[in-house]
C-alpha cells in the first residue's frame, strides 16, 4: 500500500482534477489513516474502523474522476460499483456481496502479476532450457523419460539436424539463442487452449456462491482436451514458455493468502450513485426496493465476513467511498444505520468558467491536449489562443446555466462541435497549421448559443 503523505496525494490528484480541494483533502486523509492504522499496536488496530466518505455534488464535477485517480495512485485494490445496479431486476439481495468477491479477485490478480514479475528471470531461464530441449533433443534420455513427460505440456521435437550432439552444441545453440540468431526459426509447441466458450454459459453469477468454478472443474476433467499444437517462432515460444513457467513458479496459495489480507486491510470500494438507493419506494415495477439494497449493504459496510471461493473475507476495514448527486434526496434520507457508517461528508461544488478554462488546459490529460495529439497524427497542428479557450469555457458555463448543468462533460460536447469540420477534413486539409482564435469560437457557437432549443440538442 502506498505511504504517500496527504499533501502528496493531493498533489497527485491536482495533476488531473481541477479544484474540489475539500474532496481531495478528505480522501487523502482517509487514505493516510489506513497507513496510520497499520502502524498502531495490534490490540487497538482492530478497533479502529475506517472513516467512510460520501462525496456529494452535481453531475460531472469530478466525483468519479477523483476516485478513479485515487485508485491508480494507491496500490490498493480498488473497485467501483454502481449502487443503483443492485435495484435492478435480476439482482437478489445476496449479490451485493459480489463486490467483495470482485475486490478479492482484483487483489489476487494484482499480487499474482507482481509475483510473476518477480520470477520472470528464473522463468526465462527455464524457458530457455526448454527451447534448447526442443531444438536439440537428447536421444539417450528419450526412452526412459516418458513417465516424466506425461505431466509436462508435451513438446514436439524438431531436430536441428545433428543426431548425436556434442556437449558443446547445446552451448553453441544457447549462444545463438542469446544473439537472436534463432528467432526466426519455428518450433512446434503444445499451447493450452484457453478459450472454452461453452463453459462460460454455466459460470454465471450465483455459481460462485456455491464455491464452484466450472472452468476449473472441467479443466481438470479433461486436461488434454484443452491444448492444441501450434507452430510458433522461437521468440514467441520463449514468451509462451516463460509465462507458463512463471505461472508454475508462483505459489498460488501464498498469493491468495496475501490477496485476502490486502483486500481486507487496504481495499477500497467506491459506491457510485448512492443517492439512487434512497427513498422507501423502489420506483416502478419489480425492482428490488431501494431500502432493501441499503439493508443489504449495511452488513458489508459495517463489517462482516463474506464467503468467496478463495476463503472468507472480512470487510471490517475496507474503506468505502460513496458518491452521489443528491439532487432529489439528502444523505439523511439514507437509513440511519448506513448514515452512521459514512461519517465524512464532502461537498463538491459545481464548475464555472474559471474551472473550465483550467480543465481545458491544465490536467495532464487535458481535453485540448487530446485533440491536439489526435490531429497531429494527420500532420495537422492546431493551437488555441488563450482568448479562444476562455471563450469556450464561457460558452460551457452559459449553456450549463441555460439548459442542464452537466458540469465538465459539457466541454466534451462543445469541443466536438467546435472542431467538427477540422476533424472531418484533417486528412486532406491544405493548411497544416491551424490557430483557433476567439472569433473562430464565436462564429461556431453564435447561432446555437442564442437559441436555447438548438443548444439543447446540439451541445
Ligand atoms: N474538477 C475537474 N477537473 C478536471 N476534470 C473534470 C473535473 N470534473 C469533471 N471532470 C471531467 O468531466 C468528466 C466527468 O466527470 P466525473 O465522471 O468525475 O463526473 P461525476 O462527478 O462522477 O458525475 P456523475 O454524478 O454524473 O457520476 C470526466 O471526463 C472528468 O475528467
Ligand atoms: Mg460519477
């Protein structure tokens, strides 16, 4: 888990998200608190519950974005779920637990790939030996190694030519292999056939609750049915074998154990759209009632044990970050037990011209930079005057005020409209340097901006 200080976390978030300082501070503190908790005496450690957060704010102001960036920043397992999906038809209460299973699955993958990374060098060495075995089979071992061979993925031999290699031949070949001289040679390799579409049908939700994994079951039942022979280049074979060996070298029991620990201690679950599950009535139709979903969520947020096929996972110390617009409802409309589980409330404010100007230009992945990069692939160099940028921001604010406030998402629709012609003509455009000026922007938006109905449809 990352041990960034709160200030460092905020700094990182600043690279992508403009403003919303309070929200950034809160998530930074929550994250740091987990690191602190880990350093507390064991006895007290278990008593310290995470301080879950609700991010409140209108649509398109960076709630999800903050969570998304936080995920990349920390090395904690992190998943995002829409609370509202649990109210949909087809979901039964128990499925709320699936988020914990997903979190664990993610945690396992994280640790597995880290472990596989760590054994890369060793795996490569073994793969290299296996390639040499293929290229240069040793006749004397052949007869009595059959038993041993059965367990190994079978490798077809493609002799290099010499019948009785001298001991040094292998070393010569090894040297050639290292120098890349054998890269274009082809070998037959038995590769596991990973796509088993038929099996997917069975492995739907619910199966997991029973602790059954059909894929593993069937995979175990027909070990030979699931591989096929392929002709691959030595380079590719090295890659495949190294991966195979890496998987074999990693101790999955250890991985799972660590993954559970990690999910329990530093996992973060982002509960989006939490406002959609307030209110007693479940809306229309046979939807699961919203309050019902809250009740289902409660034990998980409060701390309980969820059974997964890898073993039980305790949710006591998982950090929950909820988010919602709370237009029609307030956090106080949540059932009291759940409210108490989210002691920190942060409001994100709606965005105006000043923020839009910065959002267009400042973040590392700023929208303008994206368009500039896209068009550069066609040899077209666009640039934006400061005044033009301000103008776009102003239009965004106006349109948001007059029609619906969709926050920074407005910038996306505006930019598409603004650059439509250039994006269309770019491949054949004569003038390769295009400076977008204030008047260009004004022209583009002149008619639409004044006509409210038109802007509803176009922008
Ligand atoms: N403060 C901000 N700084 C930079 N980009 C932002 C900001 N707010 C929103 N954006 C951009 O706007 C888009 C929508 O933001 P986001 O997904 O975070 O909205 P949200 O607050 O989760 O809205 P909703 O309530 O609809 O889920 C994203 O592409 C995001 O990059
Ligand atoms: Mg969102």
